[in-house]
């Protein structure tokens, strides 16, 4: 398994609004995170900027949700674990969440 060692810029990130030049900037207290360029649909551009700005919060929420689900399963035995104690829950939603978290953290199988 390959893991990237760099981390993202800490949140919060904010959508700074349309700059009047065909882009919306996503900013943090440390500077610019991303520019979302106008593709001809200003509402879609704003929605993309909001999604990017929410990324740190979404990542934290997903990590907390998976940790809580793991802890609840470990406590009551409702989740399955392999011989090494690794969580093996195979529900589609749990698998999607783990895959999204791995992509966000740069973890490759």
C-alpha cells in the first residue's frame, strides 16, 4: 500500500465568490486553495466552488463517521472482524466511504 505523506491545507476553506473575471476562488487563511473557472454555467461554477470549499469538513465528517461505526461495531459485535482485528464490514456504503477516504488521503492499494 502506497501512502502520500503530504497533508492538505487545514480548513476552514471558503468560497470567496466570483471575482468578475470568469472564476471563483476557494481560499484558506493561508492563501488560495483553488480557482474554479467559468464553464459557461455560473451556477454550476458556484456549486463546484462550494463543494471544494467543503472538502476539509467532509473529510473530517467521513473520518468521524467511520470511526464511530467501527467503535459501535467493535463494542456490540455487530460488525465483522478478521483474525487480525481489522474491520471487514462489506456494506456498499461503508466500502464507498472507505474508498473515498483513501482517495482523499492519497492511499493506493
